[in-house]
């Protein structure tokens, strides 16, 4: 998935029944249900049925965002 922000703050996307986020092999917090966000695209995860999901940025501050998908656009040179 494309990162919304390009830095190292912990974050995750809760989409459907799954969580996607930054994997840290040195971390032993038991995040076994967390999927590596680098292995997925937004389009593949959202599909055509998901119209909202939760994005949490910076776990220490707890910035939680409800994201609503208004429309899906095909990928192109100017829209990717």
C-alpha cells in the first residue's frame, strides 16, 4: 500500500477484517495479525466493496482517522 506519510511513525490501516502496517522484525509485540503493507496495493485491498476504513497514525499520540472512499479511479500516469 502506498504510505500516506513517509516517515517512521507506527501506523496501521484497518480494512475489512484485516490490519495492514509497518512490519518490524526486531519488534516482539505479538503483532501476528498485522499484514505487511508493502505487500499490498490500496486497490487490491479495497476491492469494489470497501467504502470506509480506519487509519491510525502515530500510536503514541493515537491519531485515528475514519476514511471514506468516495470513488475509485483507474490508475494512469497522472493518477497513480
